[in-house]
């Protein structure tokens, strides 16, 4: 199915559940996934756990197209159950997931329900008063487990607003599709704090949003060390070894399970002029540049509905790597693609065309300097090993589910 079709399906309220996982390599893996998928019960599906907390309350929500119960949007379900829902906040990509990376998310009205919508992606000077107008907030977004995926920055902002206004926050937890790994540099220096590196966590953090919310509270990361009145509705029958192909695409350029699993390794290319397939039917499944030195596979980025109007190397024939047939279960964070392309590059002096953005994605300037210095992946990994070990120890305090280690 082409990405544009997947995207349209993902935005249809009544049939939101139509976007299925990538085909597995063998029947055993496929059968295991089917068993896991039927066993998992997300936080949003456990009405007996959180509807009593909403009774007689005015309610606000942060959600998007991934906020579903079966084949229905959570907003429709809550309104149908008589919940007094007053508004919804939208993260990056908008409430229906149809806005591409970094583009403006405006305040509007949900056309289906008439519910007022407000953005928390970027500044919203009215956010405090908006949260003050309700009794309880709900957070239900599907994260993908990478520090540079901005939904967790939105989680932090909602927690801060609830803490500021003395409001309860209910996090409806969902599995992490990359929750079977903890990897990459840990951000320590606030110089590199941004929407794509908001927390002092590993780049591949190995947490669900519910676990991260507990960490934000427990580590005192909210301004002034305040605590959010937090309640997490955990996922049933999930652990950090559980494969979880997402039932709904989380954003326009992550259209399938392969892309979600490769995203952790390919996102660093976003700070270069290389294409990771935006503007094609295979975003985050191919990578290339207009020079045959980078490989024999070719593709030409163009325009696709739901994707940014302007993408890297738009209209240019790119040469590079085809990862579309990768087994998603075998994909874990690696620097091999980035190092391979850097080593092949005849323009190393300008390979990192947006070095400040690269450092924000990485959470440090050390990684970029190490690549320029010619270090291999083993040496680079050794440099962050102690920080990663310390992070893993901190992470254990907040886990809600059995770990993969």
C-alpha cells in the first residue's frame, strides 16, 4: 500500500485501525505477533480503570490519530460514554496526524465533533488558562521510543501545565515499538536541549510514555521540582521484549513497522542533506544522495500527500541504500549507515550541513566530532557506555513492565 493511501486510512476516524503491520519474514514470527497483538490491552481500552476518575469532572485531552480504542477514536468513545470533554491539545503533526515535521500546528475545531483544538507544539501563551478550565487531563499518544520523537516533549509540557494548575493527569499507556532496546548517547548538557532532545535520557530510551512520565516526576524534571498529580493506566500483557507493530501510523513519514524500527538509526541523517525517503513511498526505509558513490539503488524524492512540501533532494535522482525488505525484528539502533555514508562521502567538510541540529538530535556534540575524527562504531559506543549504564540503573526505578534484559 502506498504511503499516501496509508496516510489517508490513518486519518479516517471510523476506520483508524486499518493501517496494519509490515509482513513478517516467516510464519512463526507472524503467528507470534498475532498472539501478542490480541493479548495486549492498551490503557485507553481499560475503561473500568479510568472512567470512574472522570465521572462528574470536566476533562481535557492530548491526543491524535493514534488515540484509538479498537477502530474508533478515543474522543468519539469518550463523548459517547458521556464524558464531559471540553477540548483537546494536539502535538507535532496535528490532532489528525496530517501535518508534517516542524510545520505549524494551528488552533482549530475538530470537524467531526466540534471539539475545540489547541496546539502544544510551539508556544501557546493560553495553555495554562486552558488547562485551568478543566478538572482532569488525559494524555494518549503513541510514542516510538526515540528521544528525538517530539511526542515526549508534549508529555512533559502537559505534565508541567497540570502541575502548575493543580490538575490530575491520567496517562493512558501504550507499548513502545522500540522498547526492546536502550542505546545511544545520553543527553547531559542543557546546551543541547530542544524539542528533539528534551530529556536527559538515552537517545533510544526504552520507556513507554507512562514510564517516562514517572521518571519526569521522580527525577524532579518539572520546573521548580514540582510534581504532577499523575496516574498511569498500564498496558496489560506487555513487556519490553514484546514485538509491537503499530496499528496506526504515528506520523506521516513512519508508514509501517519497518520504518518505525529503522527510524532510530536513520533520523540522524535529518541533519544532513541526504534523503531518508521523504517524498517517496518509502520514508525511513531508503537513504541516498545524488552521487553514485553512495550505492546502486536509486530513487527520486518528489511530493506525497501528507508530507512536507519541500524535502531533501526533491526532484534529484539519489543513489544509496534500499532497506525496504529489512526484517523489522532484527532492526536495532546502529551507527553503521551513518558511518558508511560519511566514509564514502567526497564532501566530508560539509557532510554535517546542519551541525547544530545534528548535535541536538544526538544530545551531544561529541558524536559528530567522533565521526569526523574517524572513530569506528565500537570506539564511539565505548565512549558513552558509562553514561548508558547509569541511565539504565535510573530507568529501572520507573519500569512498569518486565524488561528485555
